[in-house]
C-alpha cells in the first residue's frame, strides 16, 4: 500500500521529470562515479570531481527495491508554462508506471484525464478532479479503485519543471511522421529531430492529433521512453551525476532518496530499455453538458491482468 512519508518539495512538477530523473539515475549508476559497485581501492573516484554532488552519508543496499512488481502514479498538473498555480491544480496527465524488477521490464498505463469515474467521498466525476479534492493520496486511491492496481508511490510534476529538465537533459530525440501544428501551443515539423524543453512541452500537451487525448497520451509515453533511451546513451558521461542531483531536488515524491538509488541500480542492470505503453480503454461521451471518457471496465480488467501477469500491453490497448 502507499507510504505515508512525503518527501519535501514544491507541489507540481512535469510529466517527464520522473522519467528524466530515472534515466539520469541509470546513467550515473552505470558510470558509477563513487565506486558503489566496486569495493577495490582503485575504484574510488574523488567526489570533488562532480561540483555540487556530495558523498552520500550512507548507501542503500544493492538489492531490488521490491521483490514483487509495484506501481508508481505519475501526475502532471495543469499549471506552469506561464499559467498561474491558483485554480489550475487538476491533473492534466495521469500515468501509472508498473515496474517488474524480476523480469527487467516496465510498462506505462495512461489514464485519460476526462475519465468519468467514482472519486471516493466525492461521487462520480472526471478523474482529473481527484487531485485538487484530496491531493496525491486521493488521486492514488481513485486509480486503485478504477484499475485494481495497488499504488505504492506517487510523483507530482508541472509544465515549467518539465521544460527545464528537458533542456538540462540536452533534449530528447523523436521522429514525427506528421508535423504538429497547434494554434495554441506552436509548431513542430515532421521528421527526426531533438526537441528542446518548449518543443517537448508542445508534443506532450497538444491535442492536435486525430485521436485527441488518446493520441496525446501515446505521445507522452513516447517522450518518456525516448528519455530512458537517452539515459542509457549518456551513461559514459560524468555529467549524469550532476543531473541526477539537480533533478531529484525538483521532484516531490514519497519515494525516498535511497529508494530512488536502489531502483536506478536495478534499471541500470536491465539488458535493454524494455518499456511498453498502453491507454485505458473506453469511449468518448458527454454527461451534464461536459465531455467525458467512459471507461470500458471489461477491457480495463483484461489490460490490467496482462500488466500484472506479464508486464506486457496487448496490441489492442496500445
């Protein structure tokens, strides 16, 4: 079940921040600048070589964070990027990261923000209202009721931090078959390119897709996976240690620092970045004059069973 201890931090961070931090964590652990995985004296590296990074007082044991698969709820709040925090606390993005350390796999489950569901203590309403009504705890409880997945931890993020971290990370590589031409957010041309923070924000937030929010969720997952690929590619650079230190300062999560390090150690040992993504099944509709997304309960059960049993996403849910 969820933990009660909350790490200090500012509320609201960006949807990719957790992926970027994890990717950087993988990179720093592959680089192993502090000789965590080698006990020989010659393996030690002077910490002063990494400005701003202090030697950990104690290191967590080099063992899996969990002996069984677990789930982390990722929330992206609808503020930042020039928008005031006041009145914009709905979770614009909601994604569950299912991590199976034993199999060396992970998968992402996106929940459309307009999903019309039961919110404990508040009746039936859009799922993105759970966060402003009761914080990450209520949002996690709502997701648990909807999917049957046990949420172990949460991470909360906003748009400004997302763009900042993407730029700090050096951008993310994507290939677009068609240009994004969003009159409200901006334009990204078709083709293979490295997106900076503002461009990645356009890709993550735009609804300029044929399938609207469903395709938007898939694009967000693409960005997450590409960030993880880049984390592997940057494993040989000492700058990864600095990035990890800075990125963790920007996150609000009930994962402790030791837990993040242990999780990163495990992810770094995965033979490949094997991450699949899926979207909660359902259909668009309306109620009370508002557009909503009616969740397909039978399809959801089949999808969740596949996630829990094999950490895989059937093709019909991708």
